[in-house]
C-alpha cells in the first residue's frame, strides 16, 4: 500500500496597526490550527506580520511566505480570513494567482477551501 506524505501547510496571520489586540493573533492561530488538523497535513511554517496593514504589499513575512510558496516549500496555505492576506481585491487576486501558479491550495477558517468563485466575490 502506497502512503502519501502529509501535505505541508503554512499558516499566515496578520495583525493590523489599528483595532486589533494581541488576542486576535491568538484567535487567528487557533482557528488556523483547527483547519490544518481538518485538512490533515503538517504545519511546516507560520508567517506573522504584526502592525502591518493589509493594504501594504511590502509586508516582510508576506514576502517570505510568497517566496517559500514559489520554492515549493508549501502545499496548502491557511489563514483566518481572506482579509488577512490582502484588503485590496486586486492584490488578493495577485496573491491567489501566485498560489495557483505553484499548485498551492488556500483555506480560510471563515470560508473553508477558497476557489475562484470565492475570490471573485471577495471584492
């Protein structure tokens, strides 16, 4: 019997500069870990941008995360919600396309597996 290795999962969390407490990061982590457990993979990386707006493209951990996606280190990405990745619908579409280009699935705690229809309605 062939046993496939568990998919490599990365968690991405972001806390903005306004209106969020450190507890929101704890909540994001807990919800992402539940999805990771449901999907059945192993968490290989956690990327956390603190005090960065979702409108900024130059978030350091987002850049690291996208680099690791491009290098094949990640097969599934989990975040609490799509707005943790980006606030701008166009930027969200760019990130989603980068994930698709590398065969990386995207899940959120709030919406489950993200497909093209969910990206289209996210705007």
